[in-house]
DNA sequence: CATAAACTCCGTACGCTGTATAGTGTTCCC
DNA sequence: GGGAACACTATACAGCGTACGGAGTTTATG
C-alpha cells in the first residue's frame, strides 16, 4: 500500500523541524490523532473506528486527518506501536527463571489485548517496527536469557508464545450474552441432529466442555491451559540443549 | 445477526420437501452457491468474495443469492463447514501413538488452510456446527485416544492444537515479493533508527532471524518449530497422568 | 378452472466505507 | 509583497451488504 519509508518515518516521528515549516500550525500532534483513534477503538471496537469517527472526535473533517496520517492502515500501525510503547517493561530480576519471565511476557500480552482488544486484529503481515514494537521485542527477547537458545530459535520461541496469546485473544471476542441466546435457540435442533452414534466423542466431549465452561469457548480457561503447554513445550526444547 | 435455527437447518440441509414447494424450481442447490463462493475465495481471497461476485459467477443477480442463503455470514459458515466435510478422515490405526496422530491432525489442518487460505479467517465466535465441522471434531478428538485425558482437557488440548495451526496460517498471508520490496525501501531508515545500544537483542536476533528465513516471518519454519513445542507441551501433560 | 399463495429472481436504492480531487485560507521564506 | 507550502473543507466516487418493491412462475385450494 503506502510508502514504507514514510510510514517508518512517521512511526519514529521523524518530522520536518518545526521552524522550517510553512502554512498554519497543525492543531494536533500525530499522537493526538493516535490517542483519539485508540480511545475510540478501545470503547467501541475496530468496526467503529472509521476515519470519519476519528475526525469527528477531534472536531475535524474526515479528510483533515490525512494531513497527519497517510491512511487508515498507517493509523492502525501507529496505534499498535503506541500501545506497545505503553506496555510496562520491568527489568528482569536475576532471581527469576526464564520460565517465570516468559510467563510474565505472556501475561503482559494478555493484558494488552484485554485493554485493547482491537490490537489482536491489526495485520501482522507488516509489523510496525516503531519504537514501541522494537522496545517490546527487545524486552521480551531478554526474558529468554538463560535458555541457551540460538538467535533463530529465540525469535521462533517468542513468536510462538506471542502467537498463542494473540490466538486466544482473537478467539475470545464473542459476547457471553449472545452465546447464551445462541444455545437456547439452537439447542433443540442440535440435539435432534447430533447423533450420538455417528459422533460419539463429539457429543460427549462437547457436552462436557460446554458444561464446564458454560459456553462453547472460554478464553480464560483456554489461556490457562495453553500457557502451561507452551511453557512445557519450550522447556522440552531448552532441556534438550538447543 | 441471523436466526441461529435457520442457519443450523441450512447447515444440515433440513429443507422443505421438494414436492410441497410452490413457485419456480430453484436453478441451483445450496451447494452450488457454496461451491461457487469457495472457488472464488480460493482463487482470489476473501476480499474478492462479494455477494455480487458470487452471483455473477452463477449468472444471477446479487439479490438472487438471498433465495439460497440468508446473508454473507451464513454463506461463510456454509463454506467452512463444507471445507471441513471434504477433509479426509482416515481411520486411526492402532499402531500409531497419539503423538503421531495429533501431528497428523495438525498437518491435515495445515493442508486445509493451504487449499483454502480464507478458512483461517472466518469467525470462530460461532462455530458452524454442521455435519462437516462435527465430523471433523469427532475425528480429531479420536486422535487423542490413549492419552488418558479427561473430556474437558481433551477439548482444551484439541483447541490448543487447532489454534496454533490457525495462527500460523493467519500470519502467513503476506506476499513474499512485497516483503522484499518492503525491506529494500525500509532498510536504510531502519538501519539508522535501530540503535544497537538501545535494542541490542532486537537488532541481533532480528537480523539473525531475517537472514535465516529471508523474511520477517516464515510460515513453514514457524509451523515446524511450533508443532514440536505443541506436541512436547501436550506430552508433558499426558506424562503427568492428567 | 380461477384464484391465491409461495416462491425465484431482478432492479433500484440506501447507508456506509476509504480516499481522490479541487479549492480556500493561513503562514512563512524570499 | 509575492509565491510556495501547508492545514483544512466540501464534494464526489466506487464498492460493500442488503432492504424493498415488483414481475414472473409454479402449485394448492376454492
């Protein structure tokens, strides 16, 4: 889409120096736009984030945003990088083992998606390599200190952990109320059509899972189960000595 | 959105018996519509799948589709269930261990997303509990026979495996050509801004990973790395004896 | 056999999206 | 003071899903 160099310059706020600029002074900063968009997406979700809605929140016409941002995709990149920059990066204490640290990384990302559910849905094809994402990457890599993993495996391991957390965040976007209504309306027909003889395991396990978590999918349970598997899986790799 | 009961009836093809129907005979079956939409999405991606494009492929006006399908969301549900139904379900042989079988489940899902990349992107909030998805669920649960896991854990384990494969499929949607152009245009500015002293691990590991896989993300490598971690993680759970 | 109901299918239209384009007014450099 | 660069606006366009009203076809019912 847009010009990568322009996007990168924007991410790192490489602006033209102020005294050299002509024309009326901008009423906002790029961060004002990013903050307005983030507040909107936090409150009402990505589908409510339109150029018009952001513009209205700032008291500007829709096209006025394009003085600050090349387009919506770039705005989303800026939002994500800003959210990454705002994440806490407590220094890893020596007493912690890598497993404890990586678990903390996962928890921090889960908290990110809890605060900004939209963040799980912005494209990862072209990661916004801005100051936030870079600092996050560096900090999270440090959590693996002591594992003895080679650099390539380090990246793979972190990608694996982050992919898991993001997957859970993406899967947990349905509303519990709607879930209940869905089951109420679908139950009778489902009971009629789900033949226990044809699908013995599906019926048995599906019923058990549905009853245990009160819904078809429980993000909390999926996270608690999955993060242990993720860490155990990494532990096997580390124990094997790279 | 739509009526869940209507959607379910459609998924299971609970139609009104033919002789009792008035009006002109439908020119197509629901499967004709689903197949046309699937062919389109396979060839040109989800963003090319519009009600108008599906209709044109069938030689019908856009609104004509609504005789067969309540809306686009339901069409996507039908497409996904049909794709699930078409997956091979070879009987698990006794000689296989559960690890081998679960790896086969993961491979089969990876093949599904290779054939139908759009399938990784249809909403999982309301899984289309049709004949395909149900048969797939039942068959994949059977892969865990011998693990001794309780029903709730069985569902969690399968969800964990499928979530991983889907995450890799979703992440691997960027074009390699665009990747190269992106790096070429971004490289100079990135080199200037990525301070080795501020982000020592990020620069080192990022460079190693980028060089090793020739791109910021290599789905094949991510899958091969991740599936071993997933299976190791499950193995730790199984070894622990539930 | 006529009529009404049910059905397929079409054309038009609406509100919504991101953003291209043209134009207006402000500010600074020369 | 003139011209260039800039912020900002209003209008417009193509594309989306789909609501609506109507036309034509088939069948059940009086």
